C-alpha cells in the first residue's frame, strides 16, 4: 500500500506552468504554421518541420523527466484515493507520446515533396496534439502539482529541473530559455537563473529573447506570436 507520508514543507511548483507556456504556445501555433507552407515548397517545409521536431523533442524530454523522476515517487507516497490522478498523468503522457510519433511520421512523408494532402494531414495531427496536450497540462497544473508540492522534497523536485537542463542540446539552450521566457511569469523566469553568475543573469535573457525572436520570425512570421 502506498505511503501517505508527505514533506513538512510545501514546494513552490510555479516553475512548471511557466515551462508549459512554451509547449502550449508552439503547439497551438503548429497547425497554422504547417498550413501556410505552399504546396511543393520543400525548403519552407523543412524550416517548419525542423522547428516542430525541436518542439516535439523538447516536450518528449520534459515528459520523460516526469515519467522517471516524479510519477514513481508519487505513487509510492500518495493516499490510495489519489493514485488515479497520477495514473491519469501517465496515460495522458502515453497519448501525447503516440501523437508525437504520428507527427514525426507525417512530417517525414510531407518532406518528400511538400504535398498538399501530406501537409494538411500533418497540420491536423498537430491540432489534435495541441488539444490533447492542453487538456493534460490543465489537469497537471490544477490537480497534480498541488499533490507534488506536498509529497516531494526540494531536492527531488530540483532533480527534475536538472534533468531538463542537462537534456537540452547546447546549441538550443538560448532558444529554449527564450521559448519559456516569452510568455512565462517574469519573476519565475528570473528565479530560474538565480543560481547563475551575475554576468549570465544579465546577458542570458537578452540573448535568449533575440534567439526566440529570430525563430518566431522564421517560423511564424512575427516576433510576438
């Protein structure tokens, strides 16, 4: 039977919804970005597909960190009546992961010739992925994070962030921070850099903002999507 032991302090889990703004926005915009690509424009299709691959890979890594570092601990500790909430998170991750695989396969077919039917199918898959992810993130933020805040230690929670940072490719660190920074809570975004040296805290946000704007203009045609 799971333990009902909780930590003596309540964690601040506000960083997680801030990170989620990246995925909510980019997947909400994904279908439209695909549909704007002219039929036969393989170069433009590659630009958009590369961006969506980056977003999907970042989301998969984010979810894998939770699968490995959060859900098992919670299932050990939450009262039995709360276990279905954790199990719901697991099943939703499986559904999102299946859609990510479907999107990857659809993108590969689209990139052969940038056909209209393949483009529209990929856009439809991303529309479904966006809606599915939004339902999951709503449930996680409203139902799961309050439980995690009482059942995990600070070091256990910090390990999730460490895993996320370690899994970000070096060449994508500025862009990823810019993706989070764009719609994230400014106080929480600043706190995410609080352990960095002062020069990094001063310079990194500006460089990340520039990286985000370049990518947004390239993919969405605006610096403020």
